[in-house]
C-alpha cells in the first residue's frame, strides 16, 4: 500500500468534515467571531498589511500566536476564502503546533494546503539591503557581491540588458536614476528585478510635479540629477543639502566653476588610466593632489566651469529636491566645520570664506586629515 502525506489525506476528507460540522459548528463560529476579532485587535499576534498592486498580502505572525488566531487573520485578510477549510486541514494533519512565526507574503485566495505548507516551512527568505546615497552603478554591483546576493557580473548583465525608462528621455546610462534606499531580495528576485525596483522608486519619488518645477526654472531633469550628484557627495546631513544646493546653483548661475572634489574623483576613474586608479585608490580617491585637480576632463569642475556632462553618482530625493528648491541664500562657498561632524561653514564672500577656512585649519578635525 502506498503511503500518502497527511496533508493529502486531509484534503480528501476535508469536505466530509465540513459537512459533519453542520449547523452547530457554524453557529458556534458565528457566536465567537466578534470575540476572536476583538482579541486579535487587542493582542495583535498576527498582523496583515494592505493588498498590494500584485494582489498579495504581507502577514506577520508573532511567536506564540495560536492556530485559530492565525486562521482568522488569514481569512480576514483574504489569504484564504474559507477559514473552516484551513482550520480543518490543520486539525487533520496535526500541524497546528508546527506553524512558524515570521513574515510572509501570500497571494489572495491561496489554497489552504499551500498556506499550511508555507507556514510549516517557515518565513519567506527575504533579504534586505540598503544602498546609501552617492554610489555609482558599479559600486552597487560590488555591494551586492559583497553581501552574497548577486555577483557583480550578474548586476552588470542586468544593467546592460535593461532598456531605459521613458522618464530618462534620451539617456541610456542609469547613473543618476537609481534611487538609494532599502530593498527586499526574495529567493526569486533577480538582479534585473532589483534594477527595476530602483527605477520604480525613482519614478515614484521624482514626481512629474517636481520635474515641472525644475523645468519652470530652466533646468532639465538630467541637469538636476547632474548637480544633485555633487550635492549628495558633499553634504552628509539632509538638513544641509538645500544650503549646499544653493551654493552650487549660485555658482552655476554666476558662471563660476563648481570646484567640487568629487567631480575630480570621478574624472580620475575615466579614460585609459581609470582602471588603474580604481584598483589603487578605489572609486573615490582621497587626498587629491595638485596634479589631480589639474586633470583635463569635462568632469573636472576645477578645470571647467558649469555642469559636468552628467551625474557622477546616484542621488537621494533630498539632494534632488535641494537642487530644485535650494535654500534662499546667496552663499558661494563652504568648508568643513571644526566639529568633525560632517557639517560645513558657509560664506557669501571670499574674505568670509577664507576666515572659515582658518577656523577649520585651527580645529582638531583638520589635524586628523
């Protein structure tokens, strides 16, 4: 005789069990429905989010949640159509005590047998990774490989094989269009899926209204992203970004060079000597020399005034907004502050700036450089 899985047996006899419950069982369920719902609301051992656009519901089951609580919450969330079918399956397979706590994502109307299988196996293996602002496309690939999520080659293949989005207009380089932040990596997620998610978030955060606001000021989206990539590399604190954005916008509008070190760091990684520079100094070389500052590159904002040809990094929404909505100041200069906390001293004149430079040079922060 062939042995069968208990879940399979339970599915076969499920209809018989439900019929046997009869009116008494249904009345009992109806009488306790409000009490169960109130208990769930009070203790919240099982919580469910809203239905996503993909028709899925995220459910979190806390340690110690009772099988009945789990069943009722899954039914209320639309994960299963018939709570009693799921309850019967748990009873006949004796798996009520084997359900694992954790975070799950279920499609609506999931078959009871699939719900039980997943709850026995355990939570979905969801990894989360956070990309800080100011990374280049290649650095994202290196981060993914370092975290053992994808290889850098898989990421690069996704970049090469993904067509540009309409909001990118004629640009084909994703640099500047990949929104930093925290992303989920599920077992089925591919590198191309992650790239698409970063583009989706960019489109959600950089709204048509924000783009129209920039265009009304004579700035295209790509120009905004280009300058924002300098802001995000220079400003550590979000509350300083509008002031840093004001400095650079004021310089552009007055025909002054930006004189931003990150643009030189970017320029050093280009051309024939780029790979050697990256290998020796990384993507962002610290301690730039006078020779570095004199590099003849359109990305060297000490050498050429105005904007670079394109972004040098991926900016967060705060840096992008800082370019579109800069602080209402006439500052043209800034230098690192004396507290070594990533903040800056701002000035509107060269004399005031030189005084701030002396403040910095006299600080312990300067001594550490």
